[in-house]
C-alpha cells in the first residue's frame, strides 16, 4: 500500500469513527510538532512524510465528501430547494449541516466496524499501523462497492488502463472513488427529477388557470409558491425524502 493510499484511508479512519467512539472512554494520543536538526536521511524522510500528511489534511474535506453518502444527500436537497423555488430557504448552511449529520448517521455502522476491527486494536497495540489501515479499508470499500454500478466501475477501470481486477480487493481506491461518485450523482439526479415532477405539474396548472381567467399580469410564482409549500407540508415531505434517502443506503 503506497503512502498516498495509507494517508487517505487513515484520514477517513479518524473522521468516520467519531460517531462510533463519541461515547467511549478512548484517550486520544498527544500530537507534538517540533523543528530540529536532522541527523540522518531517515529523519528527513519522516519530515517529508509529515509535510505530505499536512498537505493531504487540507484535502480531507473533499476526501470525506466523496467517499461517504454526503454527495447524494446534498445534491438531492439542492434539487428540492430549486423545485420549491424558495430561493435561499433553507439556506446553504442548513442543507450542508443536515447532510453532514445524516452522513454521520448513515456511516455509523461503517464507523463502528472500523473502530472495532482497526482503531481500537491499533490503540491497544495489538496490531501495527499497516494492519490497521488494511482493516479500515475493508468497510469503506464494501460501502462504496454496494452503491457503485458495475458500468461506472468498468468505465474507471478501462480509463485507468491497468490490469483488470480479479476481485473486489484488487480494485484500487483511486478507481473506486470516482466510480462511486458518478453512481451517486446519477442516483441523486434521478431522485431530483422525481421531486421536480409534482411541483412542475402544479406550476403548469396554476399558469393555465391564470391564463384562462385573463390574469396575465399576475406572476404565477406568487400563487404557486404557497401552494407548493402547503403541498410539501401536507405530505410530510421532509420525512418522506430523508427516510427514502437513508433507506437507499441500507
């Protein structure tokens, strides 16, 4: 496992298990960063690894966003807001925050597997860092494979121009992650289309009624927006959408 792959999995390991260990008595290690004189090439190599780690940490949000359920959630909620035509209600902060907490809820089983099989044994000194990273990669890989279409996975494998993997363990994360994101975007756009249909029909009905009454100067949005909100509240839209999204990952 190369260094980039180790760092990627290790960052995801640390972030994704937060919900799983929030109530435990885990003592986090102390981290100290200092500057001193290198006495051997090995010290220089370690310093370069630390610099690389800090660089990858700046990309950690993107890594977490693209390897969890966050992508599908935030795209669907954005489609919902546009379908309702409520402009900035709910605001971006609410959409992103709700997506993050739902992501932690959805990824909690994966986080518990990582915590039980990789993080806790590593903290207790039972396994090495390399073994912990190898164990942590398995639940993440299984989660992404369950949500990835074979067609998208085959596309990325062909674009990588590498050897065809014989099984799931042979698939590189650098191939699996973009295939997973493509599949998530496809599903999110399908859900967004289904969300748009009832509101689009309502807009067409309101426009036709206003034209038939000769009220061409009255913007249809003024009439359709309250009706959209009433319809969405009456059918308990948030409950339906969030329930369907969460169930889609099970």
